[in-house]
């Protein structure tokens, strides 16, 4: 089926029709969109014919969006919208044009069928007068009629018998030489209206053999344009069943649109390189980070990109937006500030079959896997918008895929593997994991399950996590090159690096240092998130950080952490049922310190009340270790939180006054009961300059009472609480500062009777930079860097020696 279904429910079906396919054809055996959809719906209906209502059409050489009705009532409702649009335009002319060209509010538009539908096109016009500069918006109002003998439309004088009024508005988005990119809003629906009116105005469309001039035909041939450069890109209408406004967008697939920077002109774009894997955890994230670091060292402005990430580990940007941690780590490898544009779609699993969907850093809701799969293609414009904005700022974009590109059940609507490679026109490096065995089968099977054009995108194979003598592997490398026709550009050794991992497959969750003096236990919740909060402790030789899933594994650690979780209530109940809660309580009574972060902090309180139904509208008893109560609300709190520890007591009293830098990311507001003692006070979350109003004394931000420091003229928002040796905070990353982690280790060593001596920890940022440089050295030494640069089309080649 050449048509692509973008949306379907019991009332309507919205498709993308490619250029060259007729909407409906009277010829026998002539493919058309209606026939394809009838075949599809009949098969879906168990072989019984299904209703399909044709509402509007697109010319055969035109690509774009179409909506069809699946019931007669829906067809009547939609047809009324489309006919009323034309009627209103004819009656009101420019007034109707003004209403449509402005993005009015939903309440104004959601008033039934009358005038609700709107169609927007992108077009490339040949400017007949090459010196003619175009800009701004223009309204074309003509009178048209169809010549049935020639099957062509023509412009006639007003009052001509059979003539109909035609109105459109075009906006010039960009002009390059004698070609102009136009955004066209069609206010009436006449036969060949856009092509006819623009040609009459001296702007015939590229590739239009019927209405173009000889010069237009010449320019079309020069740019290899074989179909009309016209795409029905946006479609808005009121849903016949729900009454809600539906809006769909589709970028043109015709390659001629890539000539313009607006759609990512090749000459103006950053050079892309994409890293895909044969499976999850093949090492894509680290390979991408290593290439990022190499390019940074070689003087390129480079950034990472992953269109869709699925992970419970996330990060909050300076703007308070949420993104995947893998792209944060890769941005750090590039030496740049993480931006949500580097990961426009983040999926955070909250059940076995569903996830919270985050687009451009903002939560848009929860979706089942099936629902998300059906609608994700509608997010392509958001993906492209993010990618193109980065392409304007950087020389190279290193794109990471997800899972495997050969998941044949998911390929139809793929936006993260080969689908993204096609959108970015990116060459691909395919990474296989030899450590888990069968690497040649991985590589060969992945390549051969792809379409031929997808196979051609793979420009190099990488064998990752190799242990041993590469010479033993060479016969296999030669054979896989023969079988696939793709060169092996690198055999990367197994390397232990202390960089933040993306998901729960991370090997560090199973790691344990048996020789360490200190034993730190992190409870491994089923929905564990942001486990990277404890990475900083792993750089101390004296410390073992282990993740615990059962009471029998807990033992007698020196410090227990309750980490963040995507499902606080369910994970608390899980811990209660398997005996971990009781074991932890017994250790706390004996003096073992306990530290809760985010969801772990909420568990430590007296009660968790889910009044908003965020996790199922339940109210549960907390662990009762801190005098606080948490109430869940719909709002998700996201912010970076630099600050300092208050004056606190207990075993970690030496943390008092020490500074930290972290971020908050949570649902729920924690209220302090009588007797609670605050743990931290983030600095300058709000600042009042020379303000004497009541708001300067106290204020509420995100529902939390703020108190002003009259000396510093800042607002200090109190966070977290402590009692005895139990501590809790919402701040992720609170241990990352060297002084904080060192203080905790020194205190614990002294408690066990050891003299701390000279701890060997470095500043976290300096340590991370060393890790990135080690990764870059490994990439340089084990990859064909000249081949890598040729694949990216970069003139400047890699340094011959590692830096």
C-alpha cells in the first residue's frame, strides 16, 4: 500500500498520499488511494466491504494529507465543513482570509461544521522574472472555470458564465535565485486552483507540466523534479464524533524541497552521522559519545541527537525541561549545554504496556504502547523542528538510534532508526555486541532484514566490546564484509568507563567491589529511575555501591539509599511485600543511616496521598521515618536547584553549609508536619530586587511557601527533611559535588574505625572529562578515522594521533 495511514478511529481515517498516486481513478487496474483503503478496510473487516467516504481530493501529481469518513454520518459532517469553507470564503472574501490566516483559539473555532476546516500547502514556485524579489503575504482572488475538452482550468473575467470565485493566500518563506518556497492557504476548493492561480500570477510551480512555462520545465529538469512541487501539508477540521479540533501536519517528501533551508537544505545543514545497533545495549550511546568527543577535539561544533528515547533516567535542563540522560552525557562529551532539542521525544515506562510521553520536555500524557505506535508519526514535525534548529548551529550531528532497525513489526512508523536516517539523509554505522555472542549473525541478520535502500545507508560495521587478539577475528571480519558488501570500520575493545548509562541494562547495577571498606546499598525498585545519582561514589576505591532487590541481599550496609522511581506507591508496596521495608527499619533502629531521593524521600514520610490519580488514586501509609506527608497532583515539578545544606544533625551533620548543584523532577508536594527539620535550602530560586511588597516577604512558587532572606534579598525555598540518621530530599545530583561525596565517605569510614587518610576522589566534572578523553582515545585507536570522516563528507580529516 503506497498510502500511509497517519490516524484512524471508528469515524475517520487520515492518510498521506504520495505524489503520482491518484486519489480516485476510473481506470481498471490503475492504483489509487481509495482502492488501497477499500482493500485495507475490507481485510480489517473480515472480508466484508466497509464504508469509505471520499471528502476531498488531491491531484495525482500532488502529495499530502487527505481525510476520509468511515461512516455516512461522518461523511455528511465533514463534507459540510469543506463546502461551508468554500461558501464562507466566497461570501466574505478577505474577512474570511483574515480569520484563517491567524491561529485563532479553539473556543472560537470549535463551533460546529461551519467554516471549521482549513488546508495549508507548501509549494515551490518558479519566479518568471528572475530579478523579482518576493516577500510577505499576498492574497489572490480570481474567477476560474474548467475546460472539459482539455481538462485544464483557466482564469476568466468576473461575470463569465460558469466562472467560480477562487481565493488563496500565499506567504513567501524563502527565495533562492528564481525559486521561491511558498506557504499557501487555500480558502476555496476549485479544480487545479493553486496551480492555476499561481501560474496566472507569474509563479508556476516547479514540475508542473500542465501550467508551467518552457523555462519552468527547464528548471524542473535541472533539479530532477518529476512531480509537481506541491504538498498538502496541514489539515484542520472538527472531528465528527468528538467535536474536537483535529490538526495534522506532513512535511513534503519531494526531495526538491530540500533545496531550501526551511526544510534543511543540504548545503546549509550540519553533516549527520547515525549510530544504530543490532540490539538494545549494543553500545550505541557510548560509541556516539566517543565520536562526539573526537569531533570536538578536532575542532568541529558537534552535538548529539536522538529523536525518541525510552528511559527512566532523565535530566532537567536550565529551562526546566525534561530529556533523556544519554543525550545529556553525549552533550557533555561535546562540551556543550544539554538542550531538550537533542531528545525531542522521551518515553518513561510506567507499566508493562504503557509510558508517559514527553515531547520537547513537556508531558503530553500517558499512552499505551499500541496507542503511541498509532500516533507517533504525527510527532515527525516536532522531531524535524528540533533537528533543524540544531543543524543551523552545529557542523556535525551525531544521531543515535534505538534498539534495532530490523524490528520488522515496528518499521512501518519508525521515527528513530532508518526512518530518522531518511529524514536527516544520514549515513549509518551499525554496531554489534560481540560480548553477548553471535556478533556476525547480529550484523548479517540486521542488514538482510532491511530494505535495499536502507541497506545502502549503512556505510560501516562496528564490532563492539571485543576482548582478545583482533587477528583471531580477522577471517570473520573479511567474511562479513563479503556477505554484506559493507566494510568493517572498527573493532572496539571492551572498556570500563565511569560514564552515566541510559537504562536498566547497565552492567553497573550488578557490580560489586568485594574488597571495599564501605558497603553502600541502593534499593533496586522495579521502576527505578535516575540511578546515576549514586555514580559519584563508584570513583572511590574504598566504596562498593550495590543494588539490592530482596531482603536476603540487603545484609548490613554502612548506608542505605532509597532512589527515585517512576511509580512511588507501587514500589513502596513492592518493598513492603518482599520484606525489604521491615529489614530497612530494623537497620535504621540500630543506627544505619538512610537517605531517600525524590520518590525514595516520599516513601520515608507518614503518608502518600494520590488525590489526582497520578498513580492510581490511592492513599498509602509511608514508612513513618520522617514527619512529612506527600500529596500527588497533576503538576510535574521540574527545575534546576543549586543550593546548600541547612544546619542538620545526625551522623551527617558535617554536611551542614556545604553547597550542591542538582535538579528536581517529580509529581507530588511534600508537606512538613510538626517537628520536621529541613534538610536543604536551594539558593536564589527566586530573587526580589529592591522589592518592599508583601510578595517580597513571603511568596508561593509551585505551591510551596517561600521565605525571603532580608539580607541577601533572595527567596530560599526549603526542601527535604531529616530526623535522626534518616534524610530525604527531592534533589537529584545532590552528591555530585566532590566535597559532599567526600564528606559522606569520611564520616562512614570514621564510624567503622578507619582513618580516612587521603581520599582519591577527583572533582566530578574533571573526572568525567578524563573519562571522555579515554573514550575518544579508544575510538581513534580502533576505528578507521579517515573512513569515518569520508562517510560524513567532511573535508578535514581526523588527527593521526590521539590527543
